[in-house]
């Protein structure tokens, strides 16, 4: 076995220094050429080993990868390597404190070079060459900065005199440059896999949102139909009957006064139920431009009931899908209900606009405000919780900003389907 003394490359004559610089440029050229070989890690590896073989004049080039179990394993698909050769490349143990050649190459940056017939060759080196059935070999550390990735090895030089110290040095430079690029390619591969998984998750989320919207829509339709065709009809009939009874009585009859009071109460109940019916399933939501119409109607009703001045700023150049409109409507309706019941506000502003491939919304009031961290103890806290979680189900986000005496801002963003 021979090792290359690195200091001899650190103090070179000017002509040798120029040669070393050119060799380093050649190594970088090889790495760059391999990067353009294909998008996959396998394509990059095949191209890299082929280019390294050409650079150092080797018949075979293999990268051995260090696993978490401290074992070196040859990466299949290398240049000049067939399945029969791979079966002879059994895993090799490798430890930071190891004194064997493999450990020293990986952890102590030793550059190894051996050939059959070397003077004073150790039985261990000869055995390695015999097992691999190669006549000569060189290996160098494969690393990325301080991260130890393994070993890069070249076998069976095509040159008559075998591998030279220059070849070994170039192999070391290759190991350093390839380590950084390998990590980059691995990161790209992992990123691509992550993107695919995220796309699958997003498709599943959109399907869930459509199914959930469909289920909610069906339940809302059934509730609205039953309320309109049964409850409200019977309530109207009761009001008509009471009106008939009141008309048949004398004006000073105390019973008539009681009936008038009951009739007025029933009218209030009917109005409340019709408002509920409008909020649960606004008919205008299904028509083009219906989302803005629904919001303006809700703000008008809010002003009529509570005296709160409403402002609406909707800028949606295209009509969003119904399931998105449904999420936005429920979000805004929930926020306005909380304002009406708890905020003691005099002004409210609703904003919707397209932003970052989705729809951004904000409902702002000038009410009493509250401490957001204490919302779980506030009246209507379940509604506040829904304001944060409903956009998450649609793949977006929701947040509430508020301070005592400074009003409240409910913000949310929902992505549009691509």
C-alpha cells in the first residue's frame, strides 16, 4: 500500500502548480458535466462515475456510501460495474477510531493506492485486490465539508503504469466536489418527493373540502326546506288565526290585548327564523356575483338590527368555485355574528381580494376588543375557534388580532384550486 503525501502538492514548482490548477479545473468540469446528465440522482451518479473514470483512466469507478450503521456499501449503477462485481463488494465496517485502511480513508482523509506486485505489499492489501479481482486500486474520502459520506474508489487503470499520485490527488478533489453536489442532488430528490406528497395531500384536502361542502350544503338544504315548508308555514297559520281571533273581540277586551302581544312576539320569532334561514343558505350565493350580494345583504341586516354601519370592499375578478364561496360566506357570517353579539361596535368593514393564488379576507370592527390569549374564556369562544380552524380545512390560514379598546381584525386566506 502507498499513501499520497499531500504536502508535496502544497509546495509545488510554478509549472507543477499550474498543472495542479488545471487538474482541479478538470475535476470541476467533470462535476458540472455530470450535473446536466439528468434530473434524477441515479442519472447523476451514472454520469459522474463515467466522467471520473475518464479523468483518472480507470476501468471501474464506485462510490461507497457510509450508512448510519457505520458500514460502507457500494452504490449500484456505477461505471464499469456489473452485478457480478457488485456481489464481491461486501459491506465494510468503518469507525472514527478505527485503524484499518477503510476507516482511515473515511475519517482521516487518507488517500489509498495499491497494485499487485507492489514492493512490501501487506497480505491485507493483496487480499483486497484478490477479492475484487482487480490489478490496482485507488480510493479517497468522499465528503461534504465535515460530513463524511464514504469513499470514492477507482479500479483497474487503463494506463500501463497503473494509477499515479496525480490520479489519486484528482480522485480526492473529486470526492470533495462530488460530496457537495451529491448532497444537493439528494436534497433535490427529497424535495421532489415532498412536492409530490404535498400535491397528493392537497388533492385529498380539496376532495375533502368538496365532500364536506356537499354534505353541509345538503344538510343546509334539508334544514332550510323543512324550516320553510313546515315551521314557518305553521307559524304563519298561527299568526293568521290569532289575527282572526283578535278581530272578533272588542277593542277593550283584555284577552284581545294578550293576543296582540302574542301575535307581535310570533312576528319577531318569524323574522328571526327567516334571518336564520337566510344565513344558513342564502339563495343568492349560488348565482354569479352572489357572494358579494350575500355579504351586502348581511351587512344591511346588521345595520337594521344593531345600527352598525357596514362597509364592503370585494375585489374578485373571477367567480370562485361554490365550495370556496361557501367557506368565505360562513367565515364572514361567523365574524359578523360575533360582532353583533359581543363587540359593541359602531362600524365594521368586510374586505375580500385575490392574493397569492388565493382569496384574502378581513373583517374589521371598532368594538371593545379583547385579549386574544384569553378567548377560550370569552362568550362565543367556539365561534372564535371556528374562525381560525375553518380556513385551515380549506388549506389556508386564519388569525384574529385584537386588543381591549382597539377593536378586532379577523383575517383569513383560502387557496384557489389550480
